[in-house]
C-alpha cells in the first residue's frame, strides 16, 4: 500500500518564524503553493497559509500570522490514513516529519492524484499492483495473509451474447458486491485483470472461504437479477501462518500466493464448484 514517503514533495519550501509575512506571500506566489511550514531553529513550529497572509499586514512577522497547532504525519503513514486526517481536520496539506525533522510536505491534491493512478476507472476498485503492495505490507508486519482470487465463468460469452456494454455492466455489479462486502477493513478488494478480481485479507483461510462462498452466491444472484447472469469461481491460498515468520522475499511470497489462489479458482471452475482451497500442487479441496 502506498505511503506518504512515495508522494511527498521535497525539499520543502519553508519560512522562518521571524521572516516577514510579505516574504511568505512572495514565496507562495512564486512557487504556486497555498501554504508554507514555519521553522524555528530548523524545527517545525507552525504553518502559514495564503488565507493567513491575506489577513495580515505584509510587514508583520510570520509568527504573528501562522497557525501554531500543526498537524503532521511521519513518512511511513499510509496514504489512505493521511487523507482521512486531512478530511477530518478540514486542512489541505500535511508537513512530513522524520525524527522530528521536516523532510517534506504532502497535499490533499497530491494524495488524490496518486490514489487515482491506482484505481481502476471502470470498477472503481484498486488495481492489481496496489493490492500486491498492500499484501506485501501485511506480510512485513508479520500478520496473517490470505488471498482470494475470483474468476468469472465464461465471461467471453457475455460480451458475445449481450455485447461489451453489458459485459462492463456485469463487471460493475461484481465490483459493487465486492465493495459492499469489504467495508469492515478486514478484506481489501481489487481488479486483478480483465474479468479477474482479487481480495487480500488477514483472516484465516477457513473464515475467508466462508466469506468467499457467500460473496460468490451474491454475485450470481445479482447478475441474474440485472439480466447478465454469470457465475463466479473462487480460489483461496494462504491463511496458515502459525506465528511471525522471518521472511525476506515478501514480493515472491505474494506472487506465489496469488498464483496458487488463481490455480485454485481454475480448479473450482473446472469442477463446477464455487470455492476451492490450494493445498499443494497435486491436491486441492473444495468448500
């Protein structure tokens, strides 16, 4: 999952607490920015915005106009958490600190633009690479990781029978159901590619299997009601962690789990079942 350090603007344009408000206004206009961190002996002590500047005489010092209660984040905070802080506090930017030192600044626009790059425009779900990064972070934290892979059965026939507009409509229905069933922050959905969807979770595989079976049934019922009937096969891998493991190849582990979940979904599809679990290369089990 993307963090603040992936997006921050650095080096930071800032002003000193004893600089004039006029200087702050000049810097904002020159660089096209709406706010500046304020430093005192190289330590963050406030923030001055274009609104503050407009309400203060330019000959006054920055200390007279700045906001002293500065809300900031560390560079390791996730972007989704940073945007929540910005929206909750109704601010436009956040200074970024590392070991009490100002290392950058991030704005609401920066975050929304970056997150938009990792959102599938058709389904409004996160992209495959974003979900992979999230899965890696889950492993790095020593948490459980289960991958659920959803594959739509005979999706090509939907496009051929009903047309691509109805095919896209079907994908939107699937994504809507995934979103609806992942509001508890335990399951994180994404569009992997084409007609394939992926969900990662910190739940055990048995719990994830029961969840996936419910979702698959809901998908079948919803698409039927909407006039684009389709069934979905799900495959599950992971969810067997017995404690914190000392891993170094997190990316390779995630790739393996996605591949195994994909193979399990192929097994599920081949055998006309809704959910299958990966056990080994020669054995899989169904729910």
